[in-house]
C-alpha cells in the first residue's frame, strides 16, 4: 500500500525532465544571458576603459551616495523590522492586521507612486513645501528625500523575514527567561536574537540589495543633479541615454556584482536556516 501511494505521487521521468528543461531555458534566457551580456559589454573596450568609467568623478559620487543611502536606510529598517516583527509575533492587539497590511504596502505600490507621494508632501507646492522653504530645509532633490524614498520601498524586507520565523518559534523561551528574572533587554539579546540571527541577516541582505538598486522612487525625488543626487542606477541611465554604452555597462556591472554577492549570501543563509531547523531538538 505504501509503495502504491508513493508511486502514484511520482511523476513520469519525461515530465520531470521537461519541467526542468523549461525552467533552465527560462533562467538562461532571462537571467544568465542578460547577466553575462552586462559583463561582456562592460569589458568590451578593455580594462582601461572599464576602470576609467568606474573611477570617473560622477561615477564615484554616485557610488558614495548609494552607499550613504544604504548605510542610513538599512539600519533604520533593521530597527523597525525587529520591532514590528516582535510586536506582531509576540502580542495580540487591535489593529494587528492593519499593521501587517501597512508593512506590505510598498510591495503593492509602484515605487514611482511612492516617490510622487514625497513630492506631494515636500514639493514647493506640497503640504509642507512652503514651511520647508521658509526655514531653508531641503528634502526633495537632496539626500534626505532620497533616503526617505529608499526607506519606504525597503522597510518590509526585514519585518517580513522575521514575522513568520518568530511566530513559528513561539514565545515560550522568552516567557521562561522573564519568569527566571531576566530583563526585557537581556531576554531579547540572549534568547530571541540567537534564534532569529540568520533570518535577520537574510532580511538585511535583501534590504541592502534593494536599497542600492532602487530606481523608481529615488529617480522621482532626486532631481538628477549630476555628481550630487545621482545614485548608481541613475548614473547608468544617464550614461546610457548619452550613448556612452561602455561606461553605462561598466557602472551597471557594479550592481550586477552586488546581485551575485547577494545571491551567494542568500544561498548560504538559506542553508544555515535549514541546518539550524534540522538540528533543533524535537518539541522546540
């Protein structure tokens, strides 16, 4: 009976190989070929041209600005993600589903729309525009606006990785630590954090990759001021529009390298998550 049940759920070999072939063909055409094409075009005119494009002042400015925005947005989203996941996974309260919906909002709203929201709020004719101008505070077409737009589009990543992980782990260990006299901070640091560290790192990596590669929302609020408010994706767009294809692909290769590093780290963390789950004691 068991053998019959198993055989009835196993697809014929030709179906399995057909599905694998379709998946590999899709990945080759839409992922591997474009990725290889970026590096081929980037190095088409030699190392000298590649290095000249990467160390060009505007490119270096775009790299610095991209790193700065990520350095601000990712830690803030880390704090928000942990706090939101802790609140949703450990407590029951009114408005919990509303909070979950708001966390998912950037996934359902176009980044361009989110950028336009900041224009509506902080633009010259926006709600706070006149007050900001009167106090000589620049939000739009400056780093603060780009940081705000990046935070908006990336804040779900950490929270969404931690919420199901914390819900699956339950709160028994935290409750035991509190009963034994541990403070809330010690409970989080010595009990909760070790259990979520790999999921937390996974969310941070995805958040960082999105922050450094964001185009739509940042493009709306940046003003495209060359050498001042251009991130790496915006610099690639400008170079491509100027028909400077070698430089455009050279700078784009930096984002491609980031994607490959992110993929490698993502695979490693997924493996560690599986390992930690497999080695958890029964009933944990």
